[in-house]
């Protein structure tokens, strides 16, 4: 089932000019050219809807029974995940017993040990045990531990083992929204009842999610905002067939990310995030999600990293945004949104979000890099939202507005942002902005359109900072200074 993202950034091209002098309206940033996501026709960009500790099989085949016996004395037992409980330091008695056993083995035993030990994972297992102890200790001292990217390590497991392990952390998400029931009268006319009791939850779309943390009784899931946007109920399907409902922790429409939480009793495996900055074109990756709905849950597709640091302009319910993405040719379809893009070590290095769907176009999928979404995820868990500076203006790209609305502008000025309206209590109002002002720079940086203005505002400065705007008014270049505030302060 295709996930529909019906929330679009409001287009001011038809009605914003009628209210351009009304300074009491709340401005919304304007985007007159939108790329399509999953909810639109298939001719543009469509929304599609870490290192986790892999168990190492240390029981390797030895050359003969003597080698195997000696190796078993030196490595962690097979299929036993090293934990605080399973790792016990040797006592004096066990050391003495071990010494007698080793002495009895003699010279032959010593030689075999030197031959076998380099081919075992003893040292790695020993190191992993202590690392797990430190992680477990930290996790118990804090209710919610900030997630981080884990170093990339060489995997000794097969791809099937890696996928099987991680698939348990992939969930299906079904979005239910309330809709009014339609009634038909005697004459066959349809009517919508205003009675709240007549409304019902209707499935409107589905996507995927990744369980990435478990704290006490709560488990956290990361997914796309468009997967959960507008939901009155979110149903989670686990790998073992169990279903439960999720609660929204926080969402960020601009970056298309959301964090959910469920009861931890349903969770047996969590995924860890890898370092997406280590990716290179040609690296093998795998996409795991639920294409076309829950019936095809935890589908795995293989591909490569086609490119890194791609910038894709997408339209969101919070406005246009140039999203930094990983490009991959791994098959991504509606329902994959919010699912995992993993490397060969089983680390989640991206959240699958977009694809380009046009006739004759194949293998153009995009994922939000882990290094980009990790800070957002941590802020959503901490605050439930992303606090960004607020200017308080409604905007339209200059090259999309008829010239009649900005007369006397020098002919060499072809790029900029036209101010449509202003929030009375905003930083823009206090700075002296007026409708029809054309913003061309911020702190000396040229601004060509509303996406560049928003990108600068949200990534280069913070609430409380002061910005000098280069503005054309009545054909003359002036400078306006604004001290940014948070939207809640406006």
C-alpha cells in the first residue's frame, strides 16, 4: 500500500498577494515550485514508504581434536553473547588448575596454541566483553542515553546472518487517521455526520521503522515524519507477528524524521547506527523495510552507494528543504520509508526516505545519512521537537513572481526572496521589514531563494544571534538588522 503524504507547503502564488498588506496574519514560507513526494504523481521525487553487537561464532573448526580442545579453553563459548553476567574473572583456584592443565599439555600443547590462537577471535571477544560491560553500566545510570555513530568494524559473519539479526529491529508502521462516516439518505445523497462518535480510524498508509534503543520499559523507533504525520493511531508490527500501538515522542517535518516509543517487552533486538561519513561510492549496502505494506515485511534488497552528499530539494509540510542524502541503487519502494539502509557490518547508516519515479528511470533511491539524523533523534527524545530560529516572514522566490510586484529593481538583480507578509510580533517586524522587500543576502552570504534562506537560518545561526540582511526596497539596497528569536517567543 502506497503511503500518502498529503501535507504540502502552502502555495502563496494564488492568494498571498491579496493579503500582502495584512500584517496581522501569521506568515508561512512560500514555495512555488515543489518536488513531488510519494503522495504525488510518479514523475518526480517520491517519498517511499549502527554497529550493533553481532554474536560471533568463536567455535571455529580446528585442525584436530587437540587443537579444538585447546581453543575451547581460550575463547568465549559459541553462541554466548558476552555480558556482565557471562564474563567471570578467573580466581586463584581456576588459575592454578589452568596452569596444571597447560603444564600437562607440554611442548606439543604450546606449539598448537601458537598455531591456533592467531586464527581465533579470542582477543576480539575479550575486548568486546569489557566494552559491553562499560556500555551496560552507562545505560543503567542514565534513563535515556544519547545515540551515537559506532566505528565501522570488519564483519566475520555472512550477509544472511547480519540481515537475520538486524531484521528483528525493523518494524512495520500503519498510519490510521480519523475520518467521518458517510451516510446515504433515502434519495441516495451522501452526508457527513458531525457526530464525533460517527468518526472512525481508517488506514491511510504504511511505512517502516528501526528500533534503535531500549531503556527500562521503553523502546524507541526512528522513522520518517511523513509516515506518521496526521495519524490518530499508529500500529506497530513486530518481526514475530506481534502488534502494538506506538506513541509519538517527537517529529520534525523539515528533516522528515520522527521518533516513536513502544513498550519494551516487545523488543528483543535493537540496531546501532554507523558512521555515514565513512561511506564511499561503490560500497555495498542493503535496504530493509516493508515495501507495499506489511504483507512484504522485512524485505531485503541489495545495492551500492551510488553517491554521497547529494542535495535533493523536497517539499514538506514545513516548507521546501534541501535534504542531504545518500544515493543508492538498492530497490526502494512505497512502504520502505523509515526503513534501514545498512552496510555490510549490519550498521544502520541511513533511513530510506525518497526515490525518483519517472518513466525510464530506475535505481535512484535516497536515504538520510546517519550522521545527519542522529542529532535530530537525540533532540526529539530530549525535547520532543526541534527548536530553530524564527524570523517571521512569508516568502516567495523572486524568479517565480511576476515583475509587476517588484518594480524599480536593478536589472542585474535576478535572484532573491520576496517578503510577502510579516508576523507583527516577530524578529522581522522589530527589524523593520516590510512587504515587497527583497532579501538578497544574510551576513554577507548571497541568498538566491527561500530554500537557501531557510538553510542558512537553520544551520548557520542560532536563536539569539543577530543577522544583517541585504534588502532591496523601492530599488535601493538597504541593510536591516534582526535579532532572532524562537517561534514560541514570537
